[in-house]
């Protein structure tokens, strides 16, 4: 096809250009250039040639775009099965147009590149699949409600709700979650809170939902017994219900709207990876810390490693999760919970710690906390990371602090998306472990 005669400054929303797609980048897109200007392209694969529609342009900076037609396709490109996926579609999935093996290769490339660029390490990464691979893996969702009563994920970079139901399901969510949207009773106070778009934007093709306020959200959680619980904002009850999740051979009490791994197999897989990272160390009778501990999944792993004579301290900022962790680990005599920000609580803890497990938010532990952990000198630091860039930044600090990256495992806990979970094991650089 004929390429329009455009300059980099002509790239504005709605303009379509043909580009050669470059490497995958962190965030679920690939990098392309047009007349020297960077375009972050959704729905692309490295090495393809495609017609790209510009969706966002920052003056004097990069653009965003999405593929509207593939001119030269990667042989492992497939037709996405979900009706919500595509240009202008749902923002929940990034890679439905790629075979699963290729998705994992792309994620491995991102992890490798982040560690090389931010930590100066050359690491060979393989992203491991989880049981129940591909679709219908998600057991927890946070979906929005629009003023017309539609429930579902938002469209990419918009407030527009992609209505989910049994006829047009979200394919990464379990069938029970999709079914729930057809029978969900929306409280009147919640429905009335959904802001209307400005009158001028209503009915315009492609506008979606343009609102100044946030849309109400519902958390749907499917417990281990299959029952689905809906938690709405500002409910009449002071706290959301408690449901039971099963992982690592036992049950855990979790708030229905609290944090738990959404993939049905992820909690089991990650707990096993943390256990493996503690193997080979003599931790019996010693102290372990579970930082950002949630309801105590990894604290339970630590408790088994240190034994009844050992001590485990869980630090968690969410009061509800901390209380549930205390209940979940009550059978371990040496277990305690500290409620508060990890950075504030850490100076108050006994510095004689043998093993640290941390599972920080997407922003990572940060340089100050990472340096503090290295200064304490535990035998092992096991870092569970949901963001490769944050892991790489914190790895760089731990390296300076005298630790080395002893092992790294990556898991495809979010198939069809760009998200990936890593379990990194750090030991003192001078140790013979």
C-alpha cells in the first residue's frame, strides 16, 4: 500500500501510517519508529510490517498506536478468540494475537532486557507455564459499572466499559465470574453513583464513555469452593466477607476484596517456588520475615522452614489482611504480625534475621528498603516480583549491597497479558551457597 507523505510532526490521533515493528517493550506493546519518532504499538509482534493508527501523541515526544491491519505477519500470529480484543477494544489483554509459547518468549525478553539495562546482568530467562494454561484462569476480577448498568473491564486507556456476559464473556475469567454478571444485583446507591458522560460526548461513534469521575467498581472473587462473592464500594457492612482460598496444602482466610493471586494455580506455584528458594539453608530455630505479607501465604512457607522453635514476623500495611494473617498462622507458636508500612516497621524489628521473603507492590521495594535489607545480611532474600523493571532496579541496589542473584524463575501467571511473576533468590556474594 502507498505510504502517506507525512512527517513525524504530522502524527496525531487518527492518522494511519505503515511501520516496521521493532522489539517488544515493557508494558505489552512493541516499539516502532516513523520518521525517527517512537511509536509504542499495541497488537503488534516484533518483525511485522503493519498499518498503525495513532491513538495518542505527545508533542515533541513519543506516540501510542495500535495495529489496524497486518501487512507482513509473524508466523505465530493467531486470530484472537475474544470478541472484546482488538483495536479500540478491551485493555485487559495484550497478547491474544500471539501463540502462548511466543507470549512467554516476549515476556522473557522483557525480563532479560530490564535486568541488563537496569542491573547490568545477563540472565537467561525462561517463563514457565502454569496449570490450566491459556484461558479461564482468573478467579478474581475488578470490573467497572457504567451508567447503563453494563459491567466489565474498561476499554484500552479509556473509561468505556466492555460489557461482559455469558454471550460475550471475558475469556481469561472463569465461567462463574462471567455468569455472575448476568444475575448480579447492583445496589441502588452504587448505580446512582455511576457518573454520566458529558452530554456533548454521548452518541459519538468511537467516543466511548468520557467521564470526569471514577466509575464504581465491583470485585468478584471465586473461592476455593466455587462460590462467587461480589463486593461493591461503600457497602453497608463495615467489612467485606471472608472467603476461603486453598494453596500450599492448606486453607487461607482472605477478604473477598483483598489481595490474593487471581490465577487459580498461582498461589500454589509461587509458594512452591519460595519454598524451593529456601531449600539448602539451615533455618531451623531461626528468624524469617515475610514483608508485604498479605494474609500469610509466604509466612506459612517460612514457618515450615524455621520450625516450631523458629520465629516468623509478617509485616503488612492493610489492617484487615494483617488480622487474617494472624488467624491463618495462629497454629505456629513463633508467628507475629506487625501492621504498618514496611519501611517504617523495619527499623523496629530484631536485626538478627536469617531469611527475608518480600512480595512488594508493582512499584517494587525501592532503593532505601533494598539497601536496608542488604545491610542486615540475611542468609537469603527471596524477592517475589510482579514487575520486571521494579525487580531490576531493586536488584541493582542489592548487588551494590553485597548480594548476588543466585537464581531467577519466571511464571506466566497472567496469560494473554504482558504481566509476569518472578521469584528471585539473592545470597551474599561471598557465600558458597
